[in-house]
C-alpha cells in the first residue's frame, strides 16, 4: 500500500491539470470546486479521484535509489494532495516506465519510490468540465 487513507476522512484534495491546480473541498458530504462552488460536480467522478489517491497500491517498491530525477520525481508530472483531519499527504507522480506501463510515485510520508498502475496518472487527466454533473435530460429536451 502506497497510501491507505479512509476516503470518508478526506476533507479536501488538489491535483494539477494543464499547468493549473484544481482544488476541491468537502462540505456536508458534498464535494465542491474550491474556485467556484456554484459548479455542480459529478460526485461519483470526484469520489473516484479521491479513492484512486487515498487507496493507492503499488506493484513494486524501490528503496535504494540515487536521484529522484531519474524517476521524474524532481519535477513531477502531477502532485496530488489529500487533506484529512490528521494532516496532509502529498503524492508525487513521476515518469512512466514504458516497459511496465506503470508510473513512479512517491509520497511525502515515505522515502521509498513505488511503481503504480497507470490509473494514478490517467485518472487525473480531467479538467473541471470533465467533472461537471451532466444536466438532466428534461433540461436538455427543453
């Protein structure tokens, strides 16, 4: 386990998309986009983002390494932060290992580097438009 955080304990999270940090906050069991709380988010889609980072498993752990830059972790392709009542966990997403189709990942809680499935990268290739709740069919029909 790279991270083992109960998803219901996550109160806020953020990640990078297109050189922009997208931040979300949970109030009364509802997720909101912090920059514009009037946007109705697809709650299931946001929960998928949270679960992917909070319950991350790895296929391999690398304890003996020289330089983070060898794994793309000096300048990560994405930085995901999860905030709970106990504090903040940061995940750095590095380079893709093309041979294994997995990504190098490191948390601020561990000295190890992990190889995790591609979901840790692909799940976060979503902007706000991708996370917006679809309008109901009656609204569209009108």
